[in-house]
């Protein structure tokens, strides 16, 4: 919040500093704490055109505030006899405990482990540019295998597939190679232009941010943040042949899978951990079960769950649709009903969409549960529940009405938005 805060944070070891609330206040925020209600009285956190008119913020206000922070920081540095911020980092020997603070809790607080500095008195007690951590990115599979074996195909956009083994130490596999695809082709490549068939255990953030044209097929399991920020690519996971356990009853990927995904597809022959598809805004996914907080804060996309969910499903879900198999007739007990409704599938479009997604899931993963559902689809269909946010449903209905009047898809979305904000 202030220059003094920056000094103390640096002395305790901080090398970077984040500013959020204070700069927001300089732009006009009055801390009403109604950001999620679209009723911000000063036009900061709202899409309502009438409220947006009240916004008076300017970039110069933030710049001015940061100059004040920097000035106060320089004043403290001068008093401490320090020339650069780097020289401040980790200098806990420059911090002194205030012994005059009253209160029993303050007297019992022992800060010695935080303030003890074994490097006290040395010239470079804090940040040292010579000790910058080396992530050894040149040793990753993206660099040692993908970039080398697919170099020619990447330059020409030629379709190619390879196989390799992975382990859970191979973090963010496919991300660097995906960035090269995006740099060259944006989102113009056809699906499955590059197919990487992996065996083993995927590390954290397996397939994070991969773009359209890149498909990662994993025969094994994967760690947390699987498919984080998926951006058009395709992810397929299933257990090896010959395993004794049922895939539909066992966890195959970790927590927070498809976090912040924007587009693309994922097919998971097994159960996902907690917070599956958090903040998904456009990807489609089929999974055979999820842990707690599934589809949390989801704003778009489609999700099919061919099994049970954990508690608090669809909490904060404001967009997209989830189709969940409710064999136990108890999904409503685990559903966060604040923003969504639960209903049977009555629309032929919903039924068609559900069936097509399951068919694709079976084609890619050979899912036994998926086959069972397709073979007896008429019997399973009544057990599926459609979960959809109230506002999203109203918006989608309004868009359809606008399109029926002859408006284009984009115009229909704009008119539907304004029609709903007036309501």
C-alpha cells in the first residue's frame, strides 16, 4: 500500500511487489464490495453501460500514485544508507522489533526465526544477480525431443506424430512446443497436426496452454493442473492396457485440471481430482468422475461427467453447461444451487450434443463406461442431469430470439446483453 510496505517486504526477502487495491482506489473504487453483482456505483467492475458512464479513472492517476510510493521508498532507502532495491532484499538486520507494542499476544510472539540473518554485515546480504536460479529449460523434453524431432514438420506445418516416455518430473510438457506453434501459425492449424503419444506419468501442468493443432495422448496418469489454460489443443488420457482396476472408479489426473481453459478438448478415462474445470471459459471435456468443487467459477464450455461428483459442484458457475450422470439420484445434495438450475435433458440439441461428446470420448479413450452408456443410451438418458446457470440460460434464450429476428450472431449477442441488463 505504501513505500514503507515495500521496504519491509524487501528486507524480509521479497524480490517482487504486487499492487492491487490501492491503485484500484486511485481509479475511483470506493470499496463497495459488490463487484460480482454488476452494480458498481463508480463504474469500475460493471458491464452496465449506464454505470460505466460514471467511471472517471485515468492511467495518470495510477502513475501518480506509483510515483508517490517510489518517492517514499527512496526516502526510507536514504535513511538506511542503501542505494538500490536489490541491496535491500533479505537485509533483516536492518529491521528492529518495536518493544513498546502493548498486548499479551505481542509479548509472546517470537520473530527470531524470521529476523535472524546469517549473512549480516556482508556486502551482498540480499539479492545476488550471480545466483539467479537456472530452470534448465534446455533439458526439458520439449527442447531435447519435440523441438528436434519435429523441427522440420513445425517449419512446414506438415502432419506428424511421435511417441516418447514421460515422468512426473516433466512439468508443463508440451507448453514450450505449443508456444512455437502459436508463434508461427496462431490458431490456423488443423486438429491433430502434431500428435504426441506419451507413456508414463505426466508431471504438473501437463499440456498447459497448448494450442490448436497439438494433441497430447497420455497412456498413464497425470499430476495437478493438467491442461491448465488449454487454448485449442486436445488432451487424451487413459490407463494402459491390461490393468486390473476399473478406470471409471480410479483417479487418473490430479487437482485443478483444465484451470482457465479457453478452448480445445479433453477426454479423460478415469476420475479427476478436486476443482475440475475451474474458470473454464470455452473448452469441452469428458471425464468419468470429479472431486469436490467441480466446474467452480466456470464461465463457458461444455463438461460431461460420466460418474459421481464431489460436494459443492458448480459453485460460482456463471456460464457453460455441464451434463452429469446422476445414477444415485442424489446429485442435488452435492450441487451448489446458488447460481445454477438442475434439470432433465428435454431438448433434442442437448441430447445430440451429449451423445456426440460421449462417442468422441469412446473413440479416443476406449472407455468401458462410455461404451456401456452408448449401448443402452435410452436407459441412461433419464439419469443425466443438465446443469446450467440461470443468467446464462436467460442470455442464450435471448440470443436465439434475436437471431430469429434476422440479426447476425454477433449482433444478437450484443442486443441480448443490453436487453438483459435493462431487465
